[in-house]
């Protein structure tokens, strides 16, 4: 059974197991409060930087692409198509795990470009493993754009696990005086009640199950 409260746990687990094995692990978290800044180019650019940071040497085509952009209109960031191509070239020679958390928090018009880009990357590099989380209302959309690759796993939070997690976080609050017993009780009552079901998209479920269990 796979139980997830935070995709950082998955990324940490993958990173620990991949250490010293020539495997790249990259992650990105979508935040509703930062929707305007989290464009497809910025998101995939962040993934590209993480993958490249683990290489002994930055590929010449990536260096050249960034140098070329500096000379265009006073300097600009690479376009989405350029970033996708660089990722395709990079992950095709290095086994890579890409973890994307809270995709439902991404702007709807951006999701189409992101999912299509991920599909392009997987077509060139089928060995690339992807892990995507989000709420149920975008599950069908993800399935369409990723061409049916992988399996969706629904996760229903268990109330006692959520309460235990909240207790741990509240006990570690650096400002305990800011919360009285009534507020603490309200938090422990309301949050477990409001937490919704989510799903996890595993592009290669049997492989990820070996890594995250």
C-alpha cells in the first residue's frame, strides 16, 4: 500500500536509493498562490536544471542554447520547445525520475502544454519514470494527454494518520504561545474533515512500487 502525505517523501526516498547509481531525480510542486509564475517553460526549466545539476558536465547543446538566447532581443529564456528538446536529449542518456506534485493547482491552460511536453519526453525516452499527484477532477485529462501510459492509484487519507501528523506538526510549532487549546482543537477537527481524496499517476507502477513502499 502506498500512503502519501507529501511528495517530498517520494523524492527523498528516490534520491536516497538513486545515490551513486547514476540516476537523476527531479521534482516540482505546483502552488495555487504562484500560478502566474509557474508557466510550462518555468516548470520544465526547473526540472531540466535539476537533472543537469547531477551531470559531471553540462551538455554542449544546452550551453549553446542558453548562449544563443542571450543574443536574442537583449536576452531571453529558452522557449518551451527548446527546453523539451534539451530534456529529451538529457533523459535519453540518463535514467530519470520526474515527480510532479499538485498538478491540479496548475493553471488549466498551462496543464495542456505541460502534459503534452511530458508525453513528448516519454516518447523519446520510455525509460523515464514519472510520478504525478493531483485531485480526481483532472485524472481524465492527465490520462488523455499521457496517451494512457501508466496507472492511476487513488489514495484516500486515513483520519487517524492525518490527526497523528497534525499532532506532530503542532507540537513542533516554533510559536506555541500563539495558539490556545481551543484553536488547536479546531485544527484537529476541521482539517481531517476537509482533506479530500487525491490520486497518483504512476507511469511505471511496478517500478515505482519497488522504490516507494
